[in-house]
C-alpha cells in the first residue's frame, strides 16, 4: 500500500509512465541477465586462453582428460583420456578445470 502511495506522489502523467516503466524493465534485464552472462563469458574465455599442456580439464560433454597438445592456429586441443587414448576437441568445448569440477572453487578465488 505504501508503494502505491509513493508511486502516486511522483505525479507522472500517463504519457510518461510507459517510458519510465520500459526504462526500469531494461535496467532490470541488463543488471540481472545481460551483465552477469557477459562476465561469465569473459571468465570462460580467459580460462580457455590460459589452458596449458598437462592441465586436467573437463569438456562440455563431461569427458575428463589431461591436455597433451594444443594447436592455437587450428583452435584444437588433444586430450589424453586414457592410456594411449587421445581425443581432439575444439578449445571452446573445454568447460572447466578438473579440480574445480571435483572439489568446487577454492576459497582463495
């Protein structure tokens, strides 16, 4: 009830209510959907760029393995998933570090 009284005190004309509400909706979408997704994407890209030979990683399909070869020109990574078993993946298919997948993020991060 207090919210309605506060809203009525603003004395917005009906022609101004629609743009104000539209602006509020856009701000909510930006701060709750667009901005967090962009931050997650930036963090994921930084992780994928920092992958090096010997790292234990998990693909987006859930395959765990150790990085045995990285080809930056082709954008591919070769994972050793078993003894003498190698699979090729694109860099974008590497989801996260295996230690994070098993044990969660460390407290220092």
